[in-house]
């Protein structure tokens, strides 16, 4: 029984490119030191971004806590006013004033928090965008290998 012997030619071992591949592609071969430098710069941008986000989330949390405390005080003031009311008409007026004040504060604070979130998101993305732009610029000016 005969066994097939493998063919040891360059053509037999040459990598085959898929029929749909573009053989005119541009390759950017980078030295290990440059890859490490780019990776460090990317990590630094991520760290800066995360630090900005953490600071922003802390500020948003503080604003929300302050709003919560002010709403508690507003409720206590309304309760005290209702407790000191002379009749049901006065209680209804206190309730009406409390509802109007609370809703206005809620909308105002909501708008302020939304603006803070928008600002944090924009500031958080900035270091990543800057790093992305720098990386793209580096590769645009690099000669093809």
C-alpha cells in the first residue's frame, strides 16, 4: 500500500490569500517600542477620561443629595405650615403652594442635573477623542511598509 508523500515546495507552504482579498493593501509594521508607547498613551487617555468621569459623577451625586435635603426641608416647612393652619382652606392653600414649589424645584433641578450629565459626558470623551485624533494623525503621516 502506497502512502502519499508531502510536497515540499515553496508554493505548497505559501499562505493563500482569499480570492476576495486586496493584495494591494498597505501594511504598517511598527517596532515593539512604538507599539508600547502608543499603548501607554492610550491607557493614559483612558485613565484621564475615567478620572474626569469619576469627578463628574461625584459632583452630580452631591447636587442630587443637596436637592434631596432641600426637598426634605420644604416638606417639613409645608407640614409645619399645615399643622398651624386655622382651617381646611388654609391647609389646601399650603398644599397648593407646596405642590407648585416642589414641581418647579423638581423641573429646575432636573434640568440642572441633565446639563451636568451632558457636561460630564462631553468632558469624559475629550481625552479619548484627542488621543484618537493623535493616533490617526500619526498613521496618516507614516510611510507604508
